[in-house]
């Protein structure tokens, strides 16, 4: 799509018109969209066409239609966040949206958070949450790039169940300015904004546009983002983490983890043992975090301090245990998408550690089980998205086996 737009073989206006039609068809099945603003989207596309006629493509995303999770502000679109106020219309874009639009993207819809978003393969199944609508629309082919947010796995879980790629960046890589409700490193040290796409290349292209300080989010560090194309897999140290205690993946998911690890080893990586117990402490700390964030009345100041101290201790122990490991290959979820109902915290068990530590993590499609997608998760070192994306691309190209 970008190639045709950049070569002048298609117009932004025609592209957006087609994408809006695809979105409405997918929405009729999935109920994934909360707001269309066709007049605004078409006007933005027409402006890009006029700019193209004068000086060529506006930026690396010239004319690309994108969808955005309802918790991220888009000027001209309603954004209810957790308030439920559909009348709220922000006057400015979130930083990531401004950067996408500056790069030539056109926002075509806002997408549903949680709720009954139906799986495109089986409407009786859920895609999970909370970036629910983004995952469903990307999986349905109605969105080529979706922007979501991930606290305990809210990009990676729906991406895994829907069968698409989802990236949680390193904490501090992408500004959360304009996320509604507001988040930050002190109030919510887990939530990060990231992309969902049909390929690893799509994730990387979006990240390259969104990353970097904005002078508003004090948690974002000026760490350069190198391209993944220069990363060699030869000599990388890779570990495979499977189940632990009560959290066990299905046989198909375990086989997918083994297969993905094998792809990296065949490309020259060195397999090393995984000996760190990460699921149980992450589960405990996350549940205590939820109690604190929810304002549970019986919590004392000492309880809060213990939870924060344990969180710091877990982060230190994790980074120490993985100091010589470049990529951890693990399940994203225990199995495929369940029927609609309470997703339950157990679904996020494999995703919680990366959220607590702030490391980058990618959910990748890894085949099917009972006709539904399954996924693996790659967890990397902080700030090492290029390594993670290079590993993900190799696994993606090898196919599910």
C-alpha cells in the first residue's frame, strides 16, 4: 500500500475510502469500532493528495490509514477513555498520533476497548483486551496498522488471540502523552503505547515514527533506535521458557515455543538454559499492584511500600538473571482464544513479567490450534528492540512449521 502511494499509483483519498468500507464490513462482524469520522479522515487524505502533487510524499507513512485505541487522544475524534463520556473530543493529538500524522498517516477510526469484541475467525470467541478493537481489525485485514496500549499485556494478549503481531516497547521508549486516562512512570509504571500490525516490518515502521522524547513525558529517555536490519542473530544468546507451576501452555503452544527457538538457533544463536522463576512473583506483585491502584480500603502505607519494594526486587533479580540472555522465547498465552466471558487474570500470566520490568516484548503468530491462532512471545533486553525485531522477523519468515 505504501509503495503504491509513494509511487503515485494510488491516491490517499481512494485508499482511505476503500479502508473505511473494509472497516465497516469488519465492524459489522466484530463490533470493534467506537467512532468513525469520515469527513475528517477524507479531508486529511485529500490534503495529502494536494501535498503530493506539489512536492511528493509527505513522509514515510504517506497516505497510510491507521486506527487508534479509544484511550489515545486523536484531535477531531471522540475519546471516552475510562470515563464513558462519548462527548469528550480532545483538542490536540496524543504525541504518537501527532507523529503518525506528521509522517503522513490518516486516522480512520477509533477502536473499542474491552467489551464484547468478536474474533474475526469465530464471532463466538473473544480477542481479549484491552486493545481489543485494534487486534480484531488488524486480523480481519481492515486495519493495516493499529495503535494500542499495554499495561499487563493489553497489546500482546489480543494480538496473540487474534493472530497478529503486537509490540510492547521498552518503558520510556514511546511517549504516553495524550493517553486518556493519563499515565506516567510514577502513577502507572507499566502502561506503554505500541503498535499492532500484520508483520514485524509494520511494527518496526510504526515504532520508528513514534519513538523518542517529546518534552512532556518525563519518563522517556533519549535512547537512539537503530534499525533491526543491521542485527546479526549469530552469537545471540536465546532461552526458551515454558510453563511454571499452575501456568502451563498447551502442547501446541509449547511446540511453537520450541520451534521458534530452533529457528533462532539455526540462524546462529546459542541456546542457553532458562532457570529463573518469573511467573509466580510477577503474578503476586501484579495482583498487589491492582489492589493498590484500585484503592483497596484495607491497604496500609506499609503494604504499599512492601509491594513497591518487591517490585523493585523482582526487576533487579530478573535483569540479573537475564544479563547474558538476549531473547527469551515464551508463550504469549496458554492457548487460543476462549469463548466470550470473563477473560480472567490467568490469561495474562505469561505477559506480566515484561510489564513489571519494562522490557520490550513482541507477540508473534505461531500457527493454529483448533482452527484458532496461537502465538509466541519474545522478550528482550531493555532498549534492545532492534534485536527483538530481527529475531521476530526470522521466526516470521520461517513460518509456523
